[in-house]
C-alpha cells in the first residue's frame, strides 16, 4: 500500500474538530485568520465569547506544529469559549520497509507504548476498518523552558490493520488537561469507529 492508495482514507468527526492544512502551500496566516473568524462565529452561536485574534494565533501554531510531523491529516479540537486547542488528532499510516517488512499489531504495540507512568492501557479490538490496537497512556513531554516542570501529555493511539493492505492506519489524539480524559476518550473511540478506506 502506498500513500496514493490512501486517497480514500477518511473519518467522521463533529464541527468542533478543525481540519488543519498539513500539506501544500496554503499560507497558514491567511488560513488561520479565516478559520478563527468561523470559530468565533460558532462560539457566539453557542453563547460563548471568542477572540478571533487569539484563536488565529493558536490555530496557526497548532497547524504548524502538526505540519512538522507530516501526517496524512490533522485536526484540532476547539471547545466553545476557549482560545487554545484542547486536543490534536492526527491520522497517518505506517508502511512496511526493509527494517519491518510486516507491520503487525504487536509491532505497533511495542513501538507506540511508553512506560513514563507505568504500564499503558493496551487493548486489541475489531473496528469496521480492521483489527486494531488501542493504547491509552500518559507521557512526559520535553521541557519547553529551561526552568519549570516537564508537562504531561495524555494520548490515545489507535493502530488499525485493514485486511486489504500491508500497512497500518494510525490515529493519535493528544491533550494536556486531565479533566478531558473521560470525555475525550469517548469522542476519539467514536471517531476511530468511523475510519474508512
């Protein structure tokens, strides 16, 4: 399976998830300004206040950060009334190569598990797209400043092996606020069930 074979890869999520432009030459400042205006309007419809200026700054930063990892797709979860992204969701694929001629769920589990806070919660399951592994864990992020604590990043990873391909489709959500753990896990679990080729 090549990247071209993934042209029909998709998922379904609510309008709270803003798709980031992760490929191409679209000017991020231009995109962020217009996307922020749309978000501010949505916040107003929800009865919340939104600053298009603050949203544009955060949208540009979050989209630029996702671009550095070159995923196939990326989304930011923006909760009405908040001016920073609550969570980032990235969709990608892992292709077999010379080092790993076969991409298995066991390989994904081994390489995507960390033990920063003990054993991760690993579950194998079946999704409409194929057999999958679900890994929920917390990680210690690199320091952003010389002084200060190292932030904890909360993640939920799905690796799916569609039966018609030799690659794996991956979905990774990450966030930092502990209060979002339960609701966000439910949201990402639901999105994972919509993955399709």
